[in-house]
C-alpha cells in the first residue's frame, strides 16, 4: 500500500502542476485515391485542482496505513 500511496501523491502533484494533458488525433479529411489529406486535431483535457488535492490526501492516507501495517 505504501507504493500505491507514493504513486497517488506524485500523480496529485503532477495534476496540480500541469493542470491537465493534451493529445493529438489524426483524421482523413479527403481520400481521392492517391490524393489523401489528413486533418490533425489537438485536444486538451483539463484536470480540476480538487482532483490533485484529493489524490495527495488519499495517497498520504494509503502511505500512512501501509507504514502502520509494517510495524
């Protein structure tokens, strides 16, 4: 459980620092035999700061409970 807690804490800090992520999709706009035109679209997915805070708190709880079980 300690490792899952550390991963959640790091993911929470990353969510707070970056505020979201982007990805790119490629679609064929025109396909006329040998002539092909692709359209590239950039999408962004925002992550609310509350999600990062909840991940940090949950990760801290998992880390604490994992350390407590090891005793």
